[in-house]
C-alpha cells in the first residue's frame, strides 16, 4: 500500500487506505483525547525524578496533612502532604509509574497467553478449540478479585507478584477475541492459498493470520491494561496489593480513607487521577476500534 | 433441547470440578501449609503436630478427594480463625451478599434498560450521548473510590444515609448503586444495540404499516425481542457482581460473604477462602448455565452451539 503522491493518480485512485485511516484517526475526538492524556501521563512517569518537587518517601512529622494550595496550603506542597508529611504531588507522580508499569506488563503477559490460546483455538479448531474454550470457561468462573487477593496474600504483596498474578488472570478476553478473529481470517482464500502452496503452519500463523488480527489485538491490549490498572488499585486499596511505602494510587486512597471525614482531598485526588488515566486508556481503545474497523461501528 | 441441556450441564460440572481443584491447590501455593498455619515462631514439633492434625502429610490428591467429597456433603471443614464450621459461617453471610447482588442487578436493569431504549429511539440525541458518556465513565470509575465519594457526600456532608453497616434497607442504598453501576454499561450497550437492530427489521415496519401505535410498536414488538439477550447478560453479570462485591462490602463495612473473604484472606484462614472461591464460582456457573438454557429455550438457533 504505497501512498499515492502523483496528483493525477490520486484523482483516479482516491485516497489510499492509510490516508483514510489517518483522516479517521485525526477526526476522532475520543481517540485524540485519550492518546494525549495517556502520552502525558507516560511522560510524567518517565520524568518522575525531574518533575517531582520532593522525595516521595521523605517523611516529615512537622508538616503533616498540609492542605493543597487551592484549599489554603502553600506552593511548597502544591497538593499538600499526607498523614506522614510526604509530599502528595510527588507521590502521585511516582504513583503513575506503578500504575502504568503494572498495567503494561500485566497486559503484555496476559496478551501473550491469551493470544497464543485464542489463535491456536481459532486456527486448529477441533480438540484444541474444545480445550481452549473449556479453559476460558474455567477462568471466567473464577472470581478475579478474590483469587488475586488470595494468591497475593499467600505469596506476599510485592510489585512482581501483583504483576504476575494479574497477568496470569486477565487473558480471557484476549483468548475470546483472538479465537473469533482467527476463525474468521482462517476461512479466507489467501490462507487456503498459503496452505496449498505448502507454507508451514508457523509461517501461515505469523505472516497470514497475525497481521490480520493485529488491529483487534491492540484494542484488547489497551482495554486490558485499563482493567489491570483498576484491579491493582482495588487490591492495593484492600491492603493486599502493592505494599507501603510504595506510592500506588489505590494505596493512597486507602491511607487517606481514615481521614476522609476532615480531609476528603486525600481520597479525592488520587482517585480522580486514577479515573482520568483509566478513562483515557479506554477512550483510546474504543477510538482505535472505531478507526481500524469503521464497518463495525454502530 | 434436552440434548443441549445435558451437554451444557456436563460442561458446567466439568468446569466446577476444575475450579474446585484450583481453589483447593491454593493451599499448597505457599509451599508448606502446616508451617504457614503454625506461624513463624512455631517450633518444628508444633509444625509436625499440625501437619498430622490436618492431614497435610498425605498425598495432595488424597487430600483433594477427601475435601471434595466433604464439600459435596456441604462440609467445608472448620475455619482456622472462627473455630466454626465454614459452611454455616458462609451461609450466614451469604444473605447480605445475595440481597446486595439482587438489588444491584435490579438497579442496573431499571436504569440501564430505559436509557438504552431511549438512546436507540433517538440515536445521536443528547440522551444517547449522555448514556454513552455514562457507560464509558462507568467502566473507568474505580468502585472503591466511587463508594467513598458517595459516603463523603450523602453520609457525611448531607447526612441522608448511614455510612456503613447493614442494619436497615437504607444501609443498602449506596452499596447497591456502586455495585449496580458496574453492570450498567454492558446492559445499556446491549439494549441499545438490540433495539437498533430490531427497530430496523421487517416485522416492525409491518407493525407500523398496519397502523399500530408507536408505544405499542416499541414495547410490545421491539423491546420484547431486544430484551432476550439482556436477560441472559444480566444473569452473567449477577455472577460477576457477587464476586465483585468483596470491594463494595469492604468499603461500606457490610458483613457479607465478600467481607468474610477479605477478612479470611487477611487472616490466612485458608479453609474459608477455598470454600468462598468455590461458592462464588458455583454462583457464576449456575447463572451462566441458566442464561444458556434460557437463551436456547427462547431462540432455537442457539441450541446447536
């Protein structure tokens, strides 16, 4: 698919599919908003040491529970301090690292597991399909929050354990969607053609199937990343996820909960940031689906 | 139809059996369950005694078979913490969780179905956009945070509702909203899509052509057909919600099965945790089975699947 540069040719052929895709993407407000916010938060996470005004772990008993600047605080601590006198803005900034890292790696692990299962089920069918469908059913029957909490409690709540547990639990949507898309693609003539000319199975999977299910995969990656971030926050809120003093947004809500009566901002600020991040990722995922599969839009 | 039911029943039983094995093996995830139970300060003899007392010295499969057969008789062993039979402990707490789950799904249906219908009648109208926004926001809202905000506003600032506990029906209002809000987006989207689909079909055109009133067309002809998949989705969501009630129950200090799960996990009370995972899974399996059967009964095309 080469871009048509010659004006005469452009008149004959019209805009190329890639140009159409770009035009659709740029006119999709949700997608643009989501991408900008996610990109900003990724930058914040990467540049955390530069951006954070204070050490997120430094406690100071002299300056505990300073209110944010818009509630009568000072610019020394723009978003105030928590019950241990730690700068709230700095903890929020480092918290972006925790959320994004857990979301990205958990989505990657579950993506690899779910895609392998789904593509195998969709392409080979028969017994493989039956086994994969059964495993999906088993996984869906397990209450995620409960199992994740129990496993984290048994193995101890470290960042690695939380990431692995979420990665091993959230593959179901990948498997369901990849199975359906692969089933659809493998009935196409070009797959039959590749089989007829004697291409090996791995070659067909890699060069014929994967590129054609890739768009769907990206959409699920974003949605599951949002899912993983929300679950990590919930686990940490319940005290069985990321452990203190690591700055996790869910943990910050949980720590602020006891002082909610007098200092509601301790709960409101980290929750709002979490909401905005998850909303942005979801809008990005929904937008990508609209843009890459315009025929499926309702 | 009967073949379909038996096939699905067999599958459901197999899934249940696998889930039971997974929840049982959690006990062995920590390595040595006897050492975990005895604690870090226990001597080697104490650990040995505990191992023999709970039968941890036997092969895992033997222990699993024994646990499974007792579980089938409704005996899940004794809670390490409460020193009470796990089964009665859970049965007692399930009332709160079932009430909450039922209220939650009713709340979701009562709000999401009308919104979905209106959105489908007037696509791209203000209500459609508001409904779409609510469903996108709903998926991004951390439920524990939403619950805390409701507490701050309605219990602390306004003083209209009690912040926590389960004594009266007023205690259930906020938890119902938080739990139900979680199921709303999916129900709303499915109602909207189903209605749009049905409204464009031939029999609706025929109904309109023969002069049926618009209300009659919408409710008697269209909604009846669009609601079928929504009902089975609601059953599946109900299964999910019972599992998700753990967060809501801990925010509002509702002493239901979810709260029990949270307490038991924090206290390392494994027999209770195992039983709860199994019970919550069973609810999901039963609800999805019922949804499948309902679907197949209403729509014979589904029976071949």
